[in-house]
C-alpha cells in the first residue's frame, strides 16, 4: 500500500453516510484507477433533505463510517473529499474572453480566458465549487473543445460555474472537522456519481443521471461530453416510505422494510395473485395484501418523482437531447422496476448505474447504485492526485493510534476541471 496515494471519499446522505478509502493506482488524469481498500457505513441521523440539521449527530455518523473504513483498510486518513448536494446548489454559464498573445493559442491564453469567465461576482452567502470549461470559440469558430495550438486572435470560453450555499457548506465542514478530519474538497454529489457510472459515449450522446436518494433526487444532464444541467427534486425514498405508512397502516420502520424486501416500482412487473403479510398490531389482526397494492403505492410516487425530473430537464431544454437515455443511481435504484418505470416516464431507454469501471481491491463491495456517489468521490480524488494537484496522505493503522494527528495535506489547489466532468 502506497500511503502517499491514499484518498478518502465521504458521502453524507440523509439516510446513510458512506466512507470509502482507496489507493490511486493509475496515472492518467482522465481514468486513474483506484483500489478500494475500505468501505464504512453508518445510518445518518443529523441530515434533512441533503443538508446538515444537527452537527453533533452528523459528526458521530461521519466518525463511525470513517473509522470502519479505516479499520478495514488498515490505514488512517486525515482528510476527505466530501460530497455536497441539495436545493441550495445553483449553476450558471459564464463567458470569458482573451486576446491571443502569440502566433498560436497557448495554455496561458486559455487560462486567462477561463479566469475571466470565473471572475463572476458571487453573492456573499454563496461559494464557487466547480468551474468547468464547456467549449471555446476561436475568432468566429464555435464549439471548439481544445483550442491549444490553434491559430486565431480572439479566444472566447464558456464555463459552467457551480455554486453552493455558504452555510450548508460551513456546517458540513464543521461536522467533518469535529469528527477529526479535514475537508480537502467539496464535490457536487451528482457529478461524483456521474464519474463512477456514466460512460464517455453516454455523456457524448446525451444522458440524464437521476440519483434517487432518501431525501432528494438529484439530476445531472450531460451532452456532447459536458455537464449541461443540474437539478434537485425535493422528493426521494423517504416519501415512498411515508406513502406506504399511510396507505397500509404500518410504522415507518416497517414501511422501509416492506419497500426493500417486496417493493417494486413498476406495477406490471408484479405477478398477479402474489400475497404478502403485513406487520400488524394485535388490534389490526393478521393482515395480508396483494403485492400489487404495495407496488401500486410505490409506482405512483416514483412516477411522480420521475415526472418532476422530466419537467425540470424539459425546462432546461435537454429532454430531446438524451440519445443515451437515463441512468438511475441512489439507494432507491436497487428496487426492481426502477429502470422500467424511468423508461416509460421519460419515453427513452434507461438503465441502473452501478459503479464498476476502473476499480480494484474490494470492488465487489461497492457494486450497488447506492455507492455511485461515494465511489465517484474517490475517483474524483484519484483524478486530482494523478493530475498532481494534491497528494494523498495516509498512515498505517496501529493499535496505539488514538486520534488522527498527522499534518494536514497540501492546501487546496484550484485548477480547471476539464478532465473530469
Ligand atoms: N433494495 C432497496 N429497495 C428499495 N429502496 C431501497 C433499497 N435500498 C435502499 N433503498 C432506499 O434508498 C434510500 C436511501 O438511498 P441513498 O442511500 O442513496 O440515500 P442518501 O444518500 O442517504 O440520501 P440523500 O442522497 O437523499 O441525502 C432509502 O429511502 C432506502 O429505503
Ligand atoms: Mg445521496
């Protein structure tokens, strides 16, 4: 294990917190591979709809997830790449311009144009987390991906700027710091998930990533190889469970169990005549229902979530540009029928997104749609290490280690992320 190449990803969701420790093994900035060394999980209790509602509780979940991951990996980390999402996320497209200084366009011309695009005034209560170059225009030639080496006098750039609310970001950092770690970078969760499950071809052709979590459903649309739209729908698996509570008269915990054991999001997939027994109180007596009824409740709510996603993507102008269809991730993505229903509601092909490409080590233990974000975070971190922007730093775990005490990592280095999203 090369301790200089250890990275950690932390996905704090409203239902569960996942930590992954991995070793970077490739050198290509675009496709560095990672060996998964440790995966830790904890039930989250301090988050509401994707933002920290209780720092102490969130801190405890982070602590448990990371301690478990470290135990399995046999190594300690002192900083993490942490996911962030929620309704406070905003994205805008910004233009920058630079005149070309030499005979042909150089890296420094590109950096100047990008710096102009990036220098948008940002509201005091917001932070810029990603500045992603989309495409360039050289003189009058539009849609250029890599202008370096081209001849021209005027270079224009279009950048996608993603900002987040400062207070959700601060509360997240605070929770991680109280747990004894440092946030190396915040990464937008659906962008991380996209890294672990989408193929280059899908992003080129046009694809919508739909991450159905517990509290929210996050959207990321790619077209012509670039991120084009981000969205959040304020509903997820929790709403499906609440509908089961009301529809079937069971507790929240039993609703979750029923959903995970017998749930199906696409009613026509359930066999006619299949019966399930409901957990019941003495007064309720022995209760049995057709599994179709459970599927009906789930189908209704899930299609409403998908319809909201369709509307959001349509308003952004990308519904007709999804030639590669829809990829569903998030915990709810494990439910049978999720791809079939997505295909029906969107009217295009759909599949479930499982992390898997470029993974070694304990890759098997993260092969489920709920790990898409956490795996994407370590892949993103690996890309940063391969790019030379940061160096990972871990420490072998020994029994005498009481707390992470080693020096912090090199400071945050801001580079343009054209190689990532
Ligand atoms: N096999 C399954 N079938 C149906 N639902 C499932 C299954 N496994 C997990 N879920 C549901 O997935 C949801 C959790 O998803 P996930 O772990 O992606 O959420 P999260 O990241 O904690 O939340 P969020 O991203 O919304 O903040 C819960 O509602 C859970 O009941
Ligand atoms: Mg999540």
